[in-house]
C-alpha cells in the first residue's frame, strides 16, 4: 500500500514572509559556504522532483486553507532551477491559488547573472514577484572574508538585472559583519552598493554569531572582533545618512537594536533621530549584548 504524500515544509523563510504559505522547491543551499551562516549545513542541496512539488501544491489548500495570498519558495536559492521548471511550478501554483498577490524567493546575485534576461522576464511574468538577495556588505574585503562568493559589483549587476526583469528587489545588510577590523570598509562599501542598486526594500540584520559557524569560531580564536551594540547602531546610522535611494528600509528581525520601518528619502531625518537616540542610550548605559533588545 502506498503511503500518503506528506507536505514538505521549508525550514527557514524571511521574517517578512511570516504570513506567507511556504513551498519547498529545493533542499538546502547550493553555496553553503558563508562564514556567518550554518542554517543549511544539515541539508545537502538537491532539486525536488517536479511531481513532488506539484503534489505539495495540491496539498497546500489543506495545509494552509484558502485565506493566504502570499507564497515563499524555499529553500535558499530557488532561482537556481531552470526557467522552464520555475514557469511550470508557478503556473501550477497559480492554477490552485488564482488570487495570489505575491510569490517570493531567496536568490543569489550570481545565479541571477547566469540567467538570461529573457528567462528572468519569463519567470517574473509567470508570477515570481520578489527576490530576496543577500548583500550582507558592500565591501569586497568583507565579502571575501566571509566567503560570500560574489563581489560587490556582481551583486550590483545581479540586483539591477533582477529589477530590469520586473522583480521587486529586497536586499539584506548585516550590521557588524566586518567586525571591528573592517567596520569602516563595511559602512562605506554598503552605502555605495545600495545607492547603485536603489532596491525596493533594504532589510537590516545585526550579526548574531551562530554556534558552529566560522565567525563564531573566529571570535573564540580572537581573529575576529565582534562589534558592540553601540558600534552596530553607529554603522547603521552612517549607512542611512549616506543613502540616496527610494527604498523601504526595515529592521524586521529580532537581532536588530533600534526598530525601523521607514520610507526613504521621506523619513530619513526621523530615522537618524531614532538611531541617535539608540546611540545615546548605549553610551549612557554601557549596553552589552545581554541588554540590547530592551532598547
């Protein structure tokens, strides 16, 4: 007797996809070398068979009901699938959920660059609406240190190519990722890259060393100096002050110190005031890592 098909949940999704239905189309991360990340270490990368993906889509109304109208495609880089496969997945997804308003995925900038402009447009027109792209830092020194893979200019090129194809572009920045050793390079490079991309969304995270990650080992060995909560806010303030973009700027993660959800350039001065308050609080109270979430 054949056992019933069991829905395959992705293990991770962006905080902004908290209310989205989750559909796993790959397992793990095809790169899996970033020094700050250990999320996918136990998931060897694999493409899911099309039959299993479609079976999951058919189960989604039972799993999620009919109320949700957003979908996130997992795991870490769904755009690695061929354009034909993604169009087939999206077509089936929209046939089951014809009222979807948003379908999103993580994507690596280098993966975007390997896709033709025509294929990217096909995928976007089939209904993949937003790509979440990890910048982390605009400094090539930092990107090389953390084994990110692409250069800063490649991330600019890939992000602009995704925008040209019609995707909303959501870029991630990781405060503190250069440590004290490269904090100024990190700030200056990140400003340059974000201004060059002018993404639809800028989403900020604060480095939280994950056990067994390379960065956690470097900190323990003394070769990487983790920035203080004060310095992480100063990094963010410098970045915000240097931006000339038309982006929604969000600190939508538990790791962040000063909560922000603002629209640039209109809200820039208010953002700087909020960050200045966080800086003053840290200076007066000598805030450490155990305290920063109370700001």
